[in-house]
C-alpha cells in the first residue's frame, strides 16, 4: 500500500477575518431581505392599484413581488457567504486545486504552459467631498496561471486580506512546478523561490 500524498494548504482565503465577515454578511443579508421584502410589497401594492386590481383586495401581486425581491437578496448574500467560506487552495503532490464558487484542479506534470505575473491594483480612498480618489498605494499580486489540455487554473498568491502566502508555501509550489515540463515552469519556480527568500523580488 502506497503512502498517501500529504495535502499542503495554500493561504489564499480569509485567515483571521473569516468568521467576522460571515457574521457581518448574514446580518446584512437579514436586514436587506426584510427591507427589500417591504419595498417589494409596496411596489406590488402600487402595481395592483395601477392595474385596477387593488379594489378586489388581491394580495397575490404584492406577496409575489416581495418574495421575489427577498429571494434575490438571499441568493446574492448566499453567494457572497459561500465565496468567503469556500475560497481555498492546496497542493497534493503535483496536483493543484483551487476552490472558489467552483473547484478546479490541474496536474502540474501535464501542464502545457505556466506563467507567473504580478498584477498591480491601485488603492482608492474617499476625499472630503465624497469623491473617490487614488491614494497612490499599489498592491502587486503574483498570479500563477497553469494551462492544461483540460482547462486553465489561476491562483493569486495573496490571501483575501492582501497578505502574500508564506515562504514555505511558495517553496512547495516551486517544488511542484519542478515536475512540469512545459514553457514557463522553470522561470515560475525560480521566481517563487526568489520571492520566498525576499518578497521584494516581486517588485522587480
């Protein structure tokens, strides 16, 4: 019996703030559901009045509009909560799995191409007059893209709290990429090892 391959988690999701975000989203979802339900009922009542059904006392239209409005909010908030809870990634040998709303998995040994590029995201703030302005701060996030015959998987190497994944995880990714025999894999592995040794390498 062959020993099982250990799973190495990659810290791309929410670390310390997951529970707080879920609670906040649930509370916000409840408030929005009630609010949208009430607004939908009012709109349904107005619609009843404009179509001449208000005199018959029918409450079907207001109830349907209220339920539809509340249902849309529940679905939207549910997707947000699911995204917060599910966002994850891990390595099992040479297999990389990335989980968001859906799960994608690739075997790095079968990769057709690998790229590692840093994408820059400019930060914004709110001025005294309420307008959105650039703060001048920029966050660079390395994004690993692996393409195989079955699809493409992208992995941002920052957590949802804008923290770079720890050096041991970068070394593990680099070791997994050593099994790939495709364009871009050696360069990506070398860059990962360089960033693990000195994160400032990402800015070069």
